[in-house]
C-alpha cells in the first residue's frame, strides 16, 4: 500500500516475505525505512556486512544503506520520504534524530519488549486501516501514527542502549551523533565536534564513558570507515579519489588509517569485495 500526496509526499506500508522483497534493494531519494521482523531468523546484508534479525526486532535504514536480502521470513515494511515527514524539522516531536536515523555508523536495532508488543500490533493495524481511507484528513492521521511509531521505538532504544536519564546529556549524545553524520568527511577530531557543541572534549568523553558507549573518537573513525568501505565496495572511484572524498590529504595517510582499522589495505579490501559472490535468497 502506498500513499502519494499532492506535493510528493510518499508513504509505503507493506508486509513482505522472500517472494516480494526487491523493495529492500530500492534506494529512494530522501527516504527512511523501518523494518519490523515478525518471524524468526532473517538475514540481510547491509553495507556489505551480514546481519541476522529475530522476531520482533526493528531496524532503521536511510537511503544511503545498501541492503540485500539473504533470508527473509516476514517483515512489516514502512518507508516514507522527507516530504511526508521530516524527522529533522520535527525532532522535538519524535526525538529520533541521531538515535534511530543519522546516528553516525551505528545500525539501530530495537527489540520490542513483550509488554510493549500490543501497542505495536494495535498501531500497525490502525496504520493499515488508515492507508485504505480516502479523505481530507488522511495524511494528518498517517503522520500522527508515524510519529507514534517512531516515539515508541526511540523510547525503547534509549532504554536498551543505556542512554542518560538526564535529558541534556541524552540530547548531547544524539546531537554529537548527528553532527558526525553531517561532518565526518571534513572533521576528524573530537575537538572539532566539541566546538560545534560548545562543550569541552573532556565533557563529551565523560558522558560517553559513563553510559558505556564507544568513545567519541571511535564514533568518528567508525563513520569514516563505513563511508570508505561503501565507496570501495560500491563506487567506481579510485582509491586516491576516495581518500580525498573523506578528508585525507594524501593516499598514504588514508591507507594507514584504513589498514589500522580493517587489517588490510584499501586495495586489498576492494579486491576481496570484488570477488564476493552474492548467495541466492533462501526461504
């Protein structure tokens, strides 16, 4: 089911399985995707890495994730574009920027608790019913339900990941994650992000250490590595061009950085990925 509005608003709601999962490979500009797995044992390759998902886990993807289905049971699929609902413009409403979407290199996975499952089931049912309606209030109703969906997921994720109870600290983590997503190609140090946040590097490090996250520097470096591997795997750029694209002044510095984190040189990584075979989709 698809909703198409008068000014390019787009919302898609489907239940998909191994027989109709090509939608997972699609990349739609300015779109965000939520996948709720409703059967056990699902496998997706996301940005070249194989991930397994179990029943009642939810994962959040942007247009930049490269996704290939490997083993699919049943998935409740939701995708919307920026025209339908912009989470950046409405961050105060849903609070998922830097957590569920645009959170640097992390792949957010929510595990729906048993006590919350009825809420999700009811919301999905209402979502499906409203997709069939056709009146002047349809888009407002759908937006309201999407907001509720994202709020529920963000709350659970923050609890699961031990986000700070203090709102100011939690918001600082979210904003740092989002800034890294915006600036990782040009800003490679914690100091640069601390300046953007009007905080000291020590303050950032202390907040991250208290909640057991990776260090701020690890977040920055992981995001750089994610982009480097995406470009090496999927683009036709030369390694020197990739180095410049993600902010390295010379190919030697990039190669040292890449090998330190991946264990092989960029050229070896590119050669290895080019030899990979895509397995057939398993039922």
